[in-house]
C-alpha cells in the first residue's frame, strides 16, 4: 500500500487551509521581494525532500514565485539514495532555483577520523556535533543574505512543534514562515495525490519523517510520527538544531560546548 493510499485524507477545512497557505506564500514573496531585477531572492524554502517540503516546492512553482523564492537542500553526505534521486528530479523539474549546500569536507574528514563513522550512536553530544558539521554549518551558509525562510513545519508533527506559528518573528535575524503549520498528515498526502507531486519512495516504506540514512528508520503502526528519527535518543532531544530557537541554542551551548545544534 502506498503512502497516498494509506494517508491521503483531506480534513474538513482543507480548502481554507490551502487558501491560507497560498496567501501566506504570496505575502512572503511580497514582503521579501528581491531588491532588484536579477538580484538573488531574499527568501528561501528549506527543502528536506520530505513530503511537506515537496508540497511547498510544488506551490512555489505553481504560484510562479521563483523570482522571489528559491529552494535550498542540505545534502549532508548521508542521505538515502532515494532522497538523492528525488533531489536530482527536483533540480530538473523546478523553475525556482534549487541550491544544494554540503558540509565542509575537511570538517567531516576530521570528525570521522576522530570519532568514527557511527559517532552519532555513541552520545547525544556526538550526534549533535555531527548535525552541527553536516547540517547547521551549511544551513548558516544557505541563509546568508536572506531576510526570511520557509519551512514545512506542522503543529501535528511532534509535541515540540505543537505551537508552531504561521509566521515566526522571534528571531531578529530573519522571519520564518511555516505555511503548513495547520495541515494534517492527511492534508499533505491529499495535496500530493491531487496534484501528482513527486515524493520520496521511502514514504511508501513507512518512513513518515526522512533525514540522514544512519539516523532514520521506518516506523511501525501506532508509533509516533517522528519515532523513526534518532530513535535511540530520548524524545526531548529529537531536533537537529534547524528549528531550535536561538535562546534554546545558547542555553545548550552554555551547558555543553560540544553540543552546538
Ligand atoms: S542526522 Fe545523523 S548523520 Fe545526519 S547530520 Fe545529524 S547525526 Fe549526522
């Protein structure tokens, strides 16, 4: 059974949610419009290649917002082959520019030489250090010069995300738009089915949330949405840092100089 067969169930208010999402993307493009013709966009969609982000990439193209919004992917060097193949298809099909950010190879080499290839399983500190090198440092480069970014965060995804706002202005550096904050998992798959959105085939193998290969597994019936991410860790630690508030990050740094994500 495919992820579409299993999950595509629009909620009663789906049409209103889609309109809200559409209007928010258009507002984001208006509020952060490029400063001049041919200037690079000042707003980027952070695309993890998961179902939500493929919906948003589809909408950015469908709404013809490519002059104002580009798309970036963090290619950590640890993605599944299925994710890399989807990235190649996205780059080929998207009108909006798709930029790929990779970790600094010297930092990766030194970390692996020092801590081993499976350091992420040894401690939360080493897992976060790996995320810092492979995700957070490239993310900082991806967001350079951007006044806003767009994510596929949904409130339903986890307890930590239960209060995700549509527009998050808590970071003085840049606004974060979360246009799918109110969508259910069923809404996401309904949109994918209706619009024939390309998606990661790992979703058909019971991977609701997809990250790096060593840190993602399939989930069983009844398991939490993010149970397959860093499954060996406590629930509270399960964020890579991409969506952790700046003040939470500085608290973490104060307690542990290794854990910067
Ligand atoms: S998700 Fe896992 S492999 Fe990917 S950067 Fe974080 S620790 Fe490293």
